[in-house]
């Protein structure tokens, strides 16, 4: 039963690839406006969910298996993902923001699936195999974005992998794209 919830979460997480891909292909101003609206809606839903017992009960009837224990009394990962997307599109140039967000979506999902399915060598409660898969998939993502240099792609992929692996209490939906984005911006 635990895998059902995790597969559902990863499917939703992977569908978030629409954020960086959509942002890449539409005008920046429109992309930022859409992200502001989505982030506000998500934040309002989370605040209501956290403060209204009836709404919270209704929410868990439909989405309970997808909610992690630490999210029951905190913001959902989706809200953090939208918040980090919003920060990225304002803090970084378009290519870096797209790469950083794609690293989160694809890299984190790959690390979890590979780590849980074939991972054998534990590191910080995760696996070496999951981390290697995260790095490789992030490297491919960085490589396919023509505006990024190879140095930026490698540095961003490495940073995303390290930050995904480390047991830092800050939600990884915030820390992965921000750390990778800042790294790629510094590398230029």
C-alpha cells in the first residue's frame, strides 16, 4: 500500500515537468503571471486545509494516500514546488530556471524510483544508485537545453544530486532547484 501512494506522488511530481517546459516555450511575463496565480491558489488551499478541520477531512478523503506524514501539518510539496518555481523564474535567467526546475522534477523522481526499486548502497537514508541515476538524468536534461554550457549542466546536475541526497530539513522542492540554479548562474 505504501508503494501505491509513492507511485501516485511520483506521477504527480513528474507531471510538474509541464512547469519548466511550459515556461521555456511561452513568453516570460506570461509564465511568471501563471506561476504567481498557481502559487497563490496552492498557498490559499494549503492554509485553508491546515486551519479548517472539515476541509482537512474532505481533502484527506480524496488525497490522503498522496500526502506524506510531514505534510499533514505543513505546506504540501506541491506548494513548495510552485513557490520554488516562482523564485527561480525571477532569480535566474530563463534557461537556468528551466534546467533547475527540470532537475527537481526529473532528477528527484528518478532518484526515488531507482533508489527504492534497485538501490542497495545506503547513504544518508537514500541510496548511491538513486543518486547516480539522479545525476545522470539531470545531466541529460542540462545537455538538451541549448542555452546552457556543458560546465553549467554538469555543475547544476552535481549540485542537484548532492542537495537531493543530503538530509537537510528544508523541503527538497525548494532546495534542489534553488541550489542548482544558483550554481549554474555562478558557473556561466
